[in-house]
């Protein structure tokens, strides 16, 4: 019997030791992380496969010769630190679910010794304890962990949409900075021509020095505006790199096609009722908070179940003086004598009620955000249409009139060129209106978390 007990103890000890996880040290190296970031390129391992999965095109050419909003979004989602953090949260919640599914491990006790009788009789005992969870505690633990995992997975989509918003905003800033720079450079050519005309008139005695100096000052001011616009355009490229999670050098001189920003869907083309419903039902943060509420509710039910004690069965074997005895003990674990967990129950209920309040506040915020964004977008589209239409027609009429007067001998070249200056103001007003429209459309897309413009659509991100 002694050998059997010793063998059983040895086997049990070996099983316990063999199942132990081993600690592996991992150090955080800021210098290494910074070097890894600076080394990022469009040829990064895994990026091509991710982009093809997002595009739904297994034969997609990668790296792309031309960068557009869609493939810039895929790059950003691949490198996004926000998405990476959300995925880490998912991994933690998956581990917590594994923990919730585990049953309570049994315990084992073994004893051996001798008594102090003249015969010095040997005594051996072996006992174990098995916990039986009552009131469905294990199922509620699993449900709570599953809902927490669901909320974490929705958090990945939420982080992905935040990344999309950053990319879109950076693209809008870069595109319109470039368009303004083009307009200013075109205006510079006209300003230079005007200054030349005044200088010729000064030589011919047909103009005064102040008139020439005024033309030169206007040209110099425009040069300063061009320098500022060039800096803004350069910052726009850096902003795209930051939003995409890439060093600016990784973008290189690769051409960008941002022509999709040149148009806006009409306010009447947007399904207003669907937009409002989408904001109230389908946003990731709305669904995430709902999952968090379900998790808190499961936690409250679990705390209620804790009032019912678990049953611990403890079969034991005792060998003494040549006789063996077998005993089955039963224990009610943690009897609710001094308290019934009122404090813990109140905490769980307060946590669930707090999430309910957060949900109502979030819905109100989404409703206000959607209505405000929709109003601003409708106004921006109307302003853009008016600028493109009436203002452009008036300017075109003025230019045509000046040209006709020149042909009829009733005007001169300076009059024609001066009238042309007005076209740059009109074009920049149109650009500004279009930019405001794109920003308003981006805000509306963020309010409902949907690609209303028909581009920068996101595939599955998990």
C-alpha cells in the first residue's frame, strides 16, 4: 500500500510540474521600435496580402504605382497602432474567456507518519477535494467573458474607423493645399504680366511710379503666399504619412491620385432616413456599449449566484494499524453568514446602470452629431453648387466682355488681364467651398461610420 501511495503521489506531482508554463522575458526597446518604424516600406511582409484581402482582388498589383484614397487606407489599417492596440485587447479578452471556461481544479493532500505507541504503528492518508459550482456560476462566467470579447472585437472596427477618419482628413488637407498652390502659381503668371505692362507704361511715360510699385508689391505678396502654400503642401504629405503609419520617406515621389475628392454627392442623393438609422444602430461604439452592457448584466447575475455556496466533495483514504478506512466528506464553501455579498452586488448593479446611462448619452450624441453633420453638409453642397454655377458664369461674362472690348478697340491688354485676376478668386472660392463640403461629408461619414462617398470602403478588419 505504501508503494501505491508513493507512486500515486509521484505521478500527480509530475503531472502538475509538466503542465507549468515557462516564463519568457521580453524587454521593451524604444530604440528598436523607432528603427522598425523608420524602416517601414510598402514592401513590408504581409502588407500585400492584407491589401488584396481588403480590395477583394487576389491579383492586385502591389506596391501600387499610384497611391489613391483606397490603397492609402489599406496601408494605414495595416500599420495602425490604434488597431494594433485594439487587437491586443481582443487577445486579452480571448485569454479571459479561456480562464472563464476552466473548471475549479481539485486539490490533493497526502500524509504519512508513525504514532508514539509502543508498537510505533505507521499511518498513511490520502485525501482530495472536488468543487462543484452551483447556481450556474460557470455558465455566467463564460457569458460575461464572451460579451466582453464581443465588445473588444467591435473595438477593433471602431479603431479602424478612427484610422480611416485620420487618413481622409489628411488627404483632404493635402489635396486642397496642392490645388491652392496651383491656383496661386497660375495667378503669379498673370501678376507678372500686369507688372510688366505697368513697367512698359512707366518707360513710355503713361504710368506713374506708385502704380508700378503697387503692381510689384502685389506680386511680391503673392510670392509670399506661394511659399506658405508650398509649406502647407509639404506638411500635407507628412500628414498623410502620419495617418498611414509610414515615415514620409516611404511615400517617396510616388504619385497620388486624389481626383475622387473633386466631386460631392448631392444632398438629395443621400438616403437621409437610412443615414439616421445607421448612426443610431450600426455604429461600432453603439454596438460595443451594448455588448458591454450584456457583459455587466451577466456579471450582476453571477454575483447573485455567488450567494449560493459551492459544494466541495472530499473523498479520503486512511490506513492505520493494518486497517483501511474510506470517508466521503462534503463542505458548503463560503456560507453567507456574515454577509450575502450586498456590497459586491451593489457594485455590479451600479456598473450595469452606469453603462446604461452611457449608452443613452452616446445615442443622444450620435443623434446630434448626425443631424449637425447632415445640416452642414447640405449647406456646403448648396454653397459649392452656387460657386460653381452663378459666380463662374458671372466671371466668364466679365472676361468675355473685356475680350470683346479689346477686339473693338475700346479696351486694352491691361483691362483683359486685370479681369482675368477675378477668375482666380472665383476658383479659390469654389475650392474652399468644395473643401468645406468634403470636410462636412467626412464628418457625416464619421457620424454614421459609413462610406457615403462610395470610396474608402473598409473590408473586414479583425
